[in-house]
């Protein structure tokens, strides 16, 4: 994503005529929404910890982080969509 911002800023790249800062904003907000893919984190936590308080804490932390990623991603997507109007 950083490379995309750099290419848009330098106005280079194959699709620089189609890319804009609005596109970059939407890409950023969608990448935050990608933080919802927490099932792999739950799987790794299940493999890492024996059933007990550590596993419960890790599952709660993963769920909180995924909820936060969803809220931030939705807010960013809405903000970018409003600015595009």
C-alpha cells in the first residue's frame, strides 16, 4: 500500500492516469477492513495455547482487535465515499 501511495504521489506507474488520492484512500480503508480475517489468528491461538485462561484471553483480544478493525475500516470507507461526492 505504501508503494501505491508513493507511485500516486510521484505520478508514475502504468495506471497513474486512473489512480488518484481518492483511490488511495479507498485502498487504505479496504485494507483496514481486511483486518477482519481473524479466523487464522484464532486457529494459531488454538494451536499455541492449551485450553485455559491464556487461550480465553487471546480469543478475547483477537475478537476486540477484529471489531476495532471493522469499525475503523467502515469509518474510513464512509469518509472516503463522502469526500468523493
